[in-house]
């Protein structure tokens, strides 16, 4: 069993004065949701997600040797401009991961980051952002220790990303990613995300995700606060068990290609996530009236056409419309005709399954 201590390096074999790397990392959308966590960003239940392709963060990391005065030294740019309000989150992240990357205080870093999608639009930008930063930091460690294996590189990148933002560990590698221990998924771990190891039917290859931007405002309740409210939640234990059961069912569904059963699990998970928010104390609702209008329109369209299109939600008001590639033309027409009117300024983003982080 791999433990977190296995990722604490004993020595480096090379030294590096300065350099830079650039990585892109995508957002991801969970099918079985992670809601509730233990200490050190360990999930209370396993989750599985589709990695996206177009919604991503591109981060360039420049580094130069400095005197180790016991402090972290970094500048943060967002789309080329200094972004002071992001800095505390990065500071906290560096403090959390220092034990795994002992070189962090030896360098001054310039982090220059941008998104291909609107920031704070309810698309998981912390997931793609932390994953991209983790990939860059691992590239530095690989320069200091070139003997590192590829498996170690990606597992540790995912572990570091998780310490920045839980779901970021699912944005490192693979098109379908599992995070959290699950009895029937070999190699699954609470420490990092792994590529789904079992068979995946052709129905799920090139799956499409059109994201309807219902509300682009900042979330009223942060995910961190939401996760914490699961600690004394009256339905928490049953929910955690349900996540394991649904993930079990998805193993079979991914293999068989059964889209009808896939839709049941995915929509039920989305509504359960929001049900947990509505029944916590304090309780909150992140859906908007237009979220419900879209859900009802999708149900009506699916009933009338028998086209396998479904929705999922993150902890926000926006709707991810999921459908196989072979019905894309019809579904996009339906979205343009009937759903765009419910989006803020008519905005939506067309995305599809992707392959994880990439070195640029």
C-alpha cells in the first residue's frame, strides 16, 4: 500500500540554477461526486470524473535560485497582470507541500497563469489551476532527480494537486479518472487520482460536455465550507455508501456501454450533491431557477426523442450537458434552440473528453 511518506524525497542528484516550464491542465467533471473530506484533503468517498479538453489552465513557471532565508518567494500573474488576491491560496499550498518538495524555499518563482474559460464562472478553475502548477513543480523536481519514474512523476503530481484543491488530483492524467479507495478498482487511492483501469465501451469515447453558464457570479458558499458541513450531516454516512455503490455500478456500465443506466447514475449523483447542500446545517441552494428550467427541458427532450442526453452539476448553478458524439449535431441544435435562453448572456462552452495535463 502506497503511503504519503513514499513521496518525501531523500536526496537529489542534480542541481539547477534557473529555468522555466509551461504546462496546461484541464478542468474535470465528476460523474460520482466527492462531497465531504477528512484531514489533509482525503476524500470521504471515492469519485470518478471525465477529464475535459477545452476548459483548461495554462501555467508558466519561471524559477531562479535564491538564498534560502526560510521563506517562500513568488510573484503571481493572472493573464499577465499581478493578482494579489490569489497569493494567500498559493502560500497555503506551498506550506502544505513543502514536506514533499524540500527545494521550494531555494528558488524565487514567477507563476504566470491563464484560463481558456471565464475565471470564477463555476467551472472548476481551482482544479485545473492547481493541477497545472503541480505539473510545473514536478518538472523542477525531475530536473533535480532525473532518475524518477514516469509513474512516480504522475502519482506525485496528482498528490500535490490534491493538496491545493481536492478535485485537482483528477486533472492530471487520463480521460476517466478515479480518486479515492474503492474495493473493486485496482490501484485506486485516497492520495491521488488514477486512470480508470477497466474496460470503457466505445459509447463513452469522445463523450461531449456542453457547459451552460447559468450564473457566472462567485459562489455564495465556498466548496471548502460545503465539504465541512458534511461532518455532522444527518445523511452523510448513507451518502458515502451510495457513492461506493454508484461507482460499482459504473464499472459495469462503462464496460457494457449502457447509456440508459449511465444517465440514471449521473443525474441521480448531481441531484444528490445538491440535496446534501439543502439538508446541511446551515443549508444552502446553489441552483438557480434557470438550472431547473434546463433540467426539465432536457428531461422533456429525452422523453420525446429517446436521445441519450443527460445533465450533471458541480457545486454551482451551471449545467453540464453530457451526450455521446454520434448525437452531437441534434443535441447542439436543441441546446441552441431551447437552452441558450436560460444562460447568462447566452453563454455556453462546448467541450469533450480530453487526456489530462500536457507539457507545452
